C-alpha cells in the first residue's frame, strides 16, 4: 500500500515538473496551444491525436531539436506529443535513427548546460567582486573614522597633561581618566 502511494506521489511530482517545463517551450511556437488534460486522462491515443498527421521521423527531429536547445527530454517529448514510453521505445530500438539523433542532441544539451553554468558563474563572480569592492570601501571609511577618533583622543589627552602640583599624581590620573572617557 505504501509503495503504491509513493509511486503515485512520484508520478504526480513528475507530471507537475513536466507541466512546468512545458511552459518553457512557449518560445518555440507562440501560436501553438498546448492542451492540458488532468493527470491520468492523457493516454497514448490522445497524444497521437495531438501530434496530428506528423510522421515519427518529424516528431523525433523536433524533439531532438528541442533537447539540443537545452530543454529536458520529458518536456520536449510532451511538447511534441509523443508518449514518454514510446520515446524510450524508439530510442531503445533505434526507430528512424532516433538513438543516433538523441545522442547528438544530448551532447548539444550538455554543451548548452555548460554554457548556462558558465554564464551563471560569471554573473555571480561579477556580483561578488562588486560586493567585495563595496565592503573594502566601507572598511576604508570605517578605518579612517577610527584613525580620526584616535587622533582626537590623543589630542585630548595631550591637552590634559600639565605639570601637576608638587607630588600630586592622583590628580593627573583623574584628569587622564576623564579625558579617555572611562
């Protein structure tokens, strides 16, 4: 019972993920409407109807093109209208050279991921450098203020040092304590 529940939850999570990723495909064809059916109602037959009279080769080419652009396999296959199990069957049996096309598309997908990773790294690096520069500037300002306070404090103490009356060191100690603020 618990295994079925976990499997059902995992299937719901995958469906939600595929739905979110399918919206990332809006840039491909803005005029194409993606019909969303409730989970469990979408079968291989409804997906075949969604893809229309397109050939398997055409579906494989479009899915591989989307994968090469950096879209996940699940989202690309859903966008094209091919059931996920059918896609893996095509890959396994190399239907219409799907395996070779997918391997090439996957290499392109990895390159796209690497490029995006480098873009993110460069953006974070630039942001960090600007934040470090701000920190250094603020630290320099703080150090300058502290130096000025030390100079002011030493000026106050030097003004307080006067020749004490004969033998009265207690008077000097009280004056210096007052000047130091303690």
